[in-house]
C-alpha cells in the first residue's frame, strides 16, 4: 500500500508498470489484469523503458538502479551508486533518463554538477561522467 511514485508504459505492448513503496506492479491495460508484482529493496522513484533491449529500468532516490526484462520480468541487474568519494555522504538522485537506442541510463544527484551514464549490459564497466562546471 502507498502512493504511486512512478509509472511507465511498455513501448509496444499494452502494459504499464507503476511503483508504490517497495513494490512495482505490471498490468495489462487491454484487459485490466495484474501480470506481476516485483519487489525492490528501496522505493523506486523513476521508471523508464529501454526499447532497444526490451528492458524496464528503475532508479531509487538512494541511487540504486534496477533493470528487468519486460518479457520475463526477471531481474537483470541491480546496481548500487549510493556511495560518493566521501563514504559518509549519500546524495539522493534527482533526475533519471533512459536511452531509446542503447542500453544506457543516466542520472544526476542532488547538488552535483555531473551526470553519470551507465551501460546496463556491462555494469562492471566504469561509469561515464560528464561535468557541467564549464
């Protein structure tokens, strides 16, 4: 139970996903049925589709990134970007976006002058950072 925190349509199928607290609900909008209930460790604040790879991706305010396969609704990856250089400092995520043509997501943290870009398919690859200081 709780308030809806995020919502995302499937790019081709009559599916919608919405989040409330630590649960995500995937529904068929053609017949109104609940397809699946996905559980997360944190409240997901943003959802987006990656149509090029049929992924559903989400990000929590605490900077944990989740990715699911839209077809199977199995978890593909969970990435944690909570910690900064200063281990005691956790900055919340304030913006999130996904690419329509690549398995990439980007996000920015509160008070930061940089965006972080992550490749969902190679999560061990270093994060690309772009600085907005100039």
